[in-house]
């Protein structure tokens, strides 16, 4: 019976992706707070749009990172 082993290269790639997601998770809400506290400034709308895009990227990279980590642990290797 063959057991699955964790592919360390793919695991490292998944952890890097999760690190990127963590950065976006702090940056996005911070920019939203900055945008909403300065409604009278002319860059209110562009900063808010960028902040929402960064929050969306955080969710995307978190999903991609978790998926990569799970693939490294549970996907069968043909070798």
C-alpha cells in the first residue's frame, strides 16, 4: 500500500501565496478605512475602488493558497 507524502515544493509555493494573501488582508481594509475617513478629498473614489480590488485579491489568493497546500498533501504522485 502506497502512502501519500507531502510535496514540499508545492507546499512552499502555497505558503508563499498565503503570505501574499495575508499582506492584502491588512492592506485592503486599511485603505478602505483611509478612503472612508476622507470623503471630502478628490481621490476618495479611486482609493475606495483600489481598496475593494485589493480585498478581492486577498480572498482570491487565500483560496488559491489553501487549494495549493491541500494539493501538496493529498494529491497522489505518479512517481
